[in-house]
């Protein structure tokens, strides 16, 4: 099923700067970000006496985010929003 294209040729954020593409009321992001999850392994293994050591401090996550406004027809009707990738 074909749909409308919202974003084309958006950059991928590989470094510290978040490269967000805006298209009308939509915003799109793809790339690596610092993992926001915190887990203190030594503290968890020591009766929850936390040490402040964060196992995920140097870990990243790869994300794809599409911000869609509530006024978008798909937001209220439940139309599927999905990715499409191709080579040209």
C-alpha cells in the first residue's frame, strides 16, 4: 500500500550533533544518541547500596524517530505509519 512521503534523504546523526529534519509539522531523526538508561551493577549486587557506577555511561542507542502532530489524519484514524527504504 503506497502512502505519502513525509521525509526524503534525511541525514543520519553519527556524531554529537542531533541532525533533525523538519517537514511541515513533522520532525524526523535517525542516528546514534547516548543511552539514557542507568544501571549500577555493583550497587545492585550489593543489597542496592548504589556506588554511582553507570554500566551504560559509554553506551549508545541507534534510534529512528518520527514526530507526528495530533492534527495528522493518521493520528486519529489509526492509519499505519511505517518506514520505506529504497535505493535510487
